[in-house]
């Protein structure tokens, strides 16, 4: 059997890319009695002179005769380990921002309540984390959500991933999406951000002030960074994840690199304590901040919004 040279979307242009290739196994018979075939997934490292070389995720590189390729195509890069974390598990790191959030499991979801911080209630701290498998009938969970927040004099609020089944189920029950509630949950490698961050001005002095300590009392887990009255930001360490939040820059100092300097110093602090993954929330209309975070290496993990229970 001779494979058609037009049966795939491969060629010299895929060198360096991740591809999947179906190839003939010469001299072997398949289950149906025809020629045997097998699939190989890996990075193409060479193409030419009648053969290509594919390096799989494990094992030795494999050389394949181009005439033996039955089909194939480029495939997206494998997501990093941090991107394979579920939205629910990623959002659990948000709890590290506040010292006294009350939580209660509700099947596979999580009820959260907290007092006002800096004079206002934070939606992330006062909403049910409605992500993943509820593991309960929805008609059983909804009264429990309303009761939990009514007991704490809070409106019943849910945080759900945009486009998820949970969001659709809540909308079908009459919950209304808050128009200003959508935000990206962005993540990045701490090492990569620090490695590729632009050079910073040596004239700016960033002060780091620990604001809390871990349960063992041996090291800070939350810190605030500031450049005089020009800029500030905060970080919260949770295992090897660090959350960046409340990054604010005086209007007169915007677009001068001070926000980047605050973020880099916070991540440098966190890296010294073992952080490998950084995360942050940014509201979807804030295109300027999104562009800054993307330049630093952050990518959107998921997008979430808030829904209010029908009255």
C-alpha cells in the first residue's frame, strides 16, 4: 500500500511543531487483515530526503519514511501542568487573599462568606463557587445557597465559569448574570515572568511589607509592595501558587513601568519562598491591564462571572 502524498497536512513547515502521524507498519497485518498502522504523537524534529523524525514525549525519536505516512496534522502544544488544573481548583487559591473567609462544602461546590474588606464586600469572598460537578440535585442545592447567605445577611450570589453547564443551569432557574462581573483568571510561570520581564528602573525603590504569617508562624504568606505613593500591589502565597492582586498606579505614573516593577518584585519575593505559578484576576473590559499581563507571560486559564439569585 502506498500512502497518498496529499493525505496529510505535514511537510517541512511542521519542523519544531507538535504533530500526530498515522503510518504504515511494513510487513505487518492489521486486525482486519489489511496493512497494520499505528499513530505517533510528538514533535517533528526533521523533514527531508524521504523521511521525517518525530520525538515523542517519552522514548527515543522515531524515523518515518514519508511514503509510509497515511495521514497526519499539526496539533496544539500540550497544555502546561498549571493549565490542566481545573477551574474549581484554580479558584480555591483565591481563599489565600483573605485571612477569615468562612467556607462550607455544598456537594462539589463551595459556599464562601467573609466580612467587608477595606469597606466593601468582595464578591469572590461572598459567593458560592459554582464550578465543576455539583454532585447534588440542583433543586436541593439552590435552597441551601439562599439559606446560607440569608443567615449572613448577604445576597445569594454565585461565581460560575462563563459558558459552563453550571452557569446555564443557574440561568435556567432564573438567576441573572451581573453585567459588570466577568473577569479572566490568568496564570503564568513565576520563573518565566522573572526571566523575560523588561529591565526596570533602578531609581524606583519598592518596599515590601509582610501583612500576615503562615499558620506555623515561620514565614509571611501575604505581602504588600509599594513605590512611595505612586503604586502598590499585594501578593498572597498559597503553597507554590502566588496570587497578585490590588495592583494600583497613580494616574500620573501610568505607562511608566511602575506596575511592572511592583509585580516583578512581588513575584521575586514569592519565588524566594518556593512559588512556581502566579495567578491574578482581571476584569474583561480592562484591556490595558490584560495587555500588560500578557506581555509579562500571563495567559487566560478561564473566565468567570457572577449571577444573582432571583428574588
